[in-house]
């Protein structure tokens, strides 16, 4: 089993609270990534997208669920895949910080292991491309 790590650091020309809100809202996050994402369980926190919320990614029976593990408004979202999927030990972590110019720096890391040998490289590449494409759209969506 191989381990994979993705790290994307980008600066977005939009205020941190707006960028965080875009990434935190499961449905808007789906628009950002160009994937169908729906919140299927609300968090017990003030924000329904917070710790314990679950989102389904995919169509009908084809898809997987992610659960939010850590949620610090305007600074951190951490999540993990919590259903069967082609990868395991998945953790996504998105950190948000202000730049001196009033922009938002995003540090997005994902780590996982493949379940089926040799699929991890393909999954890693597809994930990274989708996230990078989405981040480029973020200023217009935030």
C-alpha cells in the first residue's frame, strides 16, 4: 500500500471570512470543485457545516461520504472519508490565513493510502487538478 500527499498553497484575492465560507459550505464547495456535494448530516455546532457534519460526494449510490473532524471558523477545516472508497486513511486539511495585502492564503493538504494497488497516483492527480482548478474560481465565488 502506497501513501500519497498533496499540498497546495495558493493566495486568493478575497477576504478570509468569504473564502472560508465558500470552502465550509458543502454545496458551494461542490460548485468550486465541479462535483455534486450535498450535506446529509448537520453538525451540532452553530454552523451546520461544522464538526460532525457529513457530506456526500457523487451521484446516487456512486459516491462516498466525508465527515468534518475539525472546524475553526475562518481558519481551519479538517475532514476524512468515512465510508468505503478506493482510498483509506484519508485526511484533508484546509488552513486559511490573511496576507499583509488583505488576501487569503490557503494551505490545502490531503494525505491518503490506496486500497487497490497503483490507483493512488491516479486519484492523487485527479484530486490535485480538481482542487487547483477550483481554487482559481474561488475569487469569483467568494
